[in-house]
C-alpha cells in the first residue's frame, strides 16, 4: 500500500493532531488557523459561487513539495471537515492528474498509479453548501471508485474529459463527514 494511504491507519491521528509525512511530524494545528480563515471567508462571502479554492501549496511548509500533495491533501481534508457542520457544507478535494492522449482504463486505477500521475497543478479544496447543484452536476460526470472510497471512508470519483486531443483527468474526494481513521488497513 502506498505511503499516502498508510497514514490513514493511525487510529488516533486526528485526535492527537500529530501526524507524519515522510517520517516527519506534521502539526495540523500549524495549518488550522489558515484553514479556518479560508472556510470563514468562503461561507461569509458565498465564495463557492465563484469557485474559490484553496491550493495545498499556498499553505506553505511541508505542502510545497509535490511529493507530499496527495498525503497532505487527505490529512487536511480531515481537518477541514471537522471545522463545519457536515449537514450544511461539504468539501470537494480535486487532485489533478497528468493529461494523457488515450482514455484511462478505470479498472487499472490504483493508488500507485495515481501517486505517479499527479499533475503539476497542486490539489485544491472547494467548499459548497449542502445540497449543491454544482457538486451534483460535477459528480454526474464522474466514475465512482468504490475501492478508494472504502479505503478513505469518503466518496472518491474519477473524472476524465477530452480537451484538444488530450484527456484531462482528476481524482475527486467528496467529503461531508470527517475521515474515519480506524480499521482501514
């Protein structure tokens, strides 16, 4: 199992606020203020109407390195979903993958391939009210990935669309509830 899925098995990770990325301690509290400010700004200004997003690399620190984007995004997704009422809001994490000239065989998608295929665009978080017609319309254009969804205890989707001879691809994680960290190994 790739490193970015292994961290989820730590049962007390979100409770202790001390997580590991590349065997380096990560203090989620270091990013909590920035995340809360972003959530408050989006909610206060209804900025979901303008697709206001938060790229992981703008948080600085350990998240500026592309090799930490997937793992860091999933960690911060858990922190984000603990900051609001899941009945009122939901977070969509979009992880862009490198474009390809041939369509992706969805059955061949696995965490190793996804880790190698992360694009140069950093993952982004989007916050939407519940229910969101934008999210519903977006999810209707995707393929649900049950294996990843079970591993992450979130709704994970794959989207691919042809644009000027290349297939633009994204992995999307739709979170309305906190990530469960127990028993995922």
